[in-house]
C-alpha cells in the first residue's frame, strides 16, 4: 500500500522557525520549503551561486548531475547572507527532526520540506504543475505530480465556495 507523504503548511514552517535559533538551520529550512530544495542542494549552495540582481539561485550538480536556475523567493532574500550552510546533511536532518518534534510534536524528515514547498506553490500560489516541475528540476511531469498534494481542507473550501 502506498502512503501519502507528509507535508506542512507555511504556518507550520513558521512555527518550526520559532524553535530554531541557529541562523544556518533557519536558512536551510526556508531553502528547503520556499526553494523546494533537497538537503544535498541546500548544503552545496554557496554565496557565488546567488545572483541577487537577476533574483536567481544556481543549483549546481543536483540529482542527475544537472544544473538549474531557480527564482529566489522573497522570503529568503535577506537570509542568504548566512551562506554557506555550516553543517552537513545528516546534521541538518537531525536538527529538523528535533525542531519539528518541539514545534509540531512529531518528528519529520527534511525532504518533506521539498514536498511542502511544491504543494505550497501549487495550492497556495496558484502555480501550474509545469511551473512547479521547472522549480523542482524534474524531467518528467509525473515525478512532479508525486510532490504535489491536495489538502482535504482545500477540497472542502472548493466544495463550499462553489455553492
């Protein structure tokens, strides 16, 4: 049986950030959510990968050894001064587990930030699946569809708003 991956809302991310004091952890978590980055992409990000003038991040040698440019989310622009992230992938995953336990009373995996970010752009920001595909760097749209989740509350709102 296939399980539905967990996602968090932007409000839950902000709750996690209240419990996160280290700036590099805060930056890593918001990069995971707002840029929908993998933990490996977060730790590989360097100041020279930031083009503030063009509002782009260069993601170098991501999964499949592909490079991609993605837009810088307004929510993270000021925090990019804390690059590079000063810890490894396992340390970030561990920190995220601890912070989600404190904030949400459940241990969550760092990768769910990527799923949550994709879902946020699709459901909250009204992006198309194709636009989210480009952000995530997927070559196949079917892969992107795994990352985008419809929340039951979204369906309830749609159902009741159409009356």
